[in-house]
């Protein structure tokens, strides 16, 4: 018999938890068991041979996975091959909506077209190359496109309709970008009326120093807004299984990342420590395995070295820290298994500070020459790519070719997972090492993770539902049936995102449920309590709830959301009418 909660007659007339009639479970060759209230760490690994070709015939026993030097049992293992045709996802039935689009094949590709950190001229050139790449894709390819400007917007979500994506991108107008120019405090050239050099120098210094606070403010806006956008994208992709590739078309950050080793931080990179850990990983395993990230990368994560730097995370002249925002975004991307592939929208740049000499596509990704001023754009994009297991593409003119290479980099990858012990969740940064026991191969993966029970993306339900972009920490679908005065909802929730713990012979938990219609909202806390038979049944068929939402005349849509109280994971959905 369904369990019923009767709520105040505001937005939701009733809410019903509907449990399917228990049936005899069918035996399968390898039963899938959900571990409730446990923490799991996912590590995606790209393995290539000496020619750069993907290796697609490895097995679980070919990998050795270490957490802070301690070998871990690989609890889950999967080969993800985007080249294999998957089962196309059926389009939702009429009046059925979901916050998890569910692409029909492995290897999800998402694009972030960054108009906040890219000059208008570079935006126009990058958009032309981006359109050329999209036109060459199969019409059934599933991609999503975000645009970052004054805020983050989802230009086109996952769909098999490539024509609608091209039309949406063609309609989109590039954004005039004041932030990049404002964040660069250019030198002032002035002439004193007296002709005195000392007076001229003092006047120039005054004008330059007067501009610095505005430049610092513009840098703050760029850094924090971009970090928030990456975090939101991670939340949107969180529920899609397997590796996700985020291709970030951007002019980058003119800011050096100095990330400390705290629970909300990624440690500072240190070439020496990455090199030593990588050598140790090779010596400890036979074959061509490596540890701590890409074999071609020279930077490493070292929390001890990071702790000695106290000012690296402050913007010049402001004292405002931003590193925790960026580090939290990296955590969110890693927890959602999203690898970042920045593509420098500036293309090839001629000799100047922060620039490189002209180069062909074959000479891409070359860092600035020794002796030139350090290019923080280059360094920051490299750091974001490395910390998430991706690659950065710089100093190239053919952006469509770079995008194609980035999208194809992880067409074949391996997902490894392990359960860290409860005692190892110590709120510190842990270094990961993956060794592949086969000679002549290279492995690339994220170098570490923050060992904490708390997810990186855990906003309040009210904050989350206010965002126009749905979060998918809790995946669910909603089917609408029109009734007098509103709609009857059938909500099906992914039980793997809900924490259920054994207590007094029952599986218990707690959910928050929020409905927003216009400016009116209603929040309800739902206690969960299931017998063992119900628990198993829910795992197989999902957690089904019913609700009736009142919609006044003229309502164009409403929003619903859930929050798992023990973990803070959130799922939201905006329903158009």
C-alpha cells in the first residue's frame, strides 16, 4: 500500500510514494549490488601506444591502482569505446521530462564557448572553426553546447538533431567583451607639460596605479564567474555514466593558479614531485605504466609544497582569494568524471610578451620561449587540463582540427573504481597512481582527489533550483498528466543517488522535495524507510513518487528538485508548459 504524505494545500496537493508490488528477483550471471552510504572514487584512464593510437584490449588485471602509494582493489572496471554504436536513447514521451538526457553511446562531448575570457575578434574566428567542425559530425552525434558571458547558459542540450544545434549557434550573437581589456593594466604613455622626466614618470605611475583596482576587479569577476560555470557544468553532467569530455574554447585566464592543499583545494603543482612519483610508479610495476597523470606532463600535485605559499591565491592588489573557487570547480569536474580540454581561441600569436612566435599546427602546444614574461593563460589552462586528466591545445590556427583531436582523444578509455576505507577520508589531497602492466604504452588520468565524504557540488535546494541549468546529482524524470487546476506528476528517481542506511531492520534515509511555480515555492522533507524487499525492488525499478502541482492560468512552467539530506547531492528539473 502506498505511503502518503499530506501537504498544505499550496502548490502540491498531495505527494505519494508509490512502491511496486514485490516480485521474485531474477538471477543473473553477475548480480549488481548497490552499496548504500559508501564513498567511491572513479578514475578514468586513457591508454595509448607509442604511436598515439588507443589501446582497447586491456583487462582489469592489467592495471595497478594506488591511493597515496597504497594499492587498491579495483572494485569496478569498464572499457568505454565511443566508436562502438550504442543503443540510441528513445526520446521522452510527450509531457515526460528528465534532468539526465542519457546519450545513446559512450564518450559524451560537451563544449563551453567562452565569451567572458575571449576577445570579440577571437570569438568570431573560433566560432567559424567551431561551426566547421560541427558540420562534419554525423547528424546523429550527441553534443551539448554551453556559452559563458555575463552568466552561463545552455545553448543546446544533448540531442540527435544536429540541424537544430547548428541553427542555434548561427543565431547566437557573439558578445562584446570588456573584461579581458579591463583586466590588463596597460602601461601609460603621457607627456608632461613641463617636459620634466621626473614629473612625467610620476604622472605615468599615478595613472597606471589608478587603473589597477579596476583591472583587479575585472580579474576577480573573470576568475570567480568562470569557476562557478565549470562547477555548474559538472553538476549538470554528474549523472551521465562514464567519461565526459569538456572542450573549453577560451582565451584563458591571465592569472596564475596557486592552489593550496585543503579540502576545497587542489595542491600546488611542483615539477620535481611529479617526476619523482612518476619514476616510483614505473619502478614499482612492470611494463609501461605511469603514475600521477600524463607521462608527457611535467607538473605534479604536492600539498606540502603548496602550503608554503600564502599569497598565490590572491588577486594582485585586492587580497581577495579565488583559488578555493577554482579548486572546488576542479573537484566537481573530477567527481563527475569530466576531463577538460582547453582550446586556446587566440590561435597563433606573433612575438610579444605572453605570446609565441608563429608556428604551424604541427608545432602546437609550445610554451613561451625562455626569458619571456610567463603566460598565465597558458599555465592556467594547462593546470585545469592536467588536474582533470585532459589535454590543452595552444598556439594553433586551425581550431577545428584541434577540436577534432580533443574530441577524439578519449574515444577509448577505461573506468576504474575503488572504495576507500572510511578512515582514509581525512579531508586531504590524495595522489593517485595508475600503472599499466604492458610495455610501450602511456596512460593519462587525473593525478589525485580530495578524500572527503562531502560532494563538491552541494548547494541548498533553493539555490540550485534558481539556476536555469538543471543539476543531475540526483537523476529523475517527471511525467505530467493534465488535471483540473494543474498537473499530476509521476516522478521516478535514480535510487543510486539516494543514501539509504540500515537502521532497526529497515533501510532509512531522508529527501527534501521542492516545487517552485512562479515566485511561490513549497519545500517538504520526506523520511524514507524500506524493508529489505522494498529496498531491492527500488534498486531495480527506481523510487517512484506522485504529486499534484497547482498551476494558475498563464503559468509557463514550473521547477522541481530533490536533495539527499545525508550527502547534499541535488537534482533539479525545469518543466516548460
